[in-house]
C-alpha cells in the first residue's frame, strides 16, 4: 500500500471555495486506476501562518506502479485544474509513504 500525501497552504480568502473544489477533485482522483481511498484533513499543528489555512489530503494507492502511472499520465492535468482555478492562492507539497 502506498500513501500519497498532498499538503496545501491556502490563502484564507479562497479557503472555502478551494475546500469545496478539493472534495470534487478527490472524487475524480478516486476514479483513476489504483486509487483506493482518500481523506481530507485540516492541519491544526503546527499552526498555519497568518492569513493562511492548511489542508492535507492523503490518498491510498494499491501499488507503486499505480502511483508511477498517475504521476506520468494524470498528475499534470489534475494539478493544472487547481492552479487554473486558484492562481497564486495556494502552495502544495507532496510526500510518498510506503507500508513498512
């Protein structure tokens, strides 16, 4: 099992519309091959900088091959959607975790 974590630091003025969009985005991600589950969490610690709020989405994938396929074939399109809708209003970092 692979966990693919996406952390977003979001400008307060677009937090609510971005959060609503993110739920739709996650539904689209779960329709892609290999994605089996996802959870959206709001980070409370460490606190976000003033004027920002932080979200963490954790996706579960069946295998590294599924993640590799996503990163190669779907990630540019899926990432572009958020960047187009909320330009310069959030930053994203990502982590990949594997079962021990």
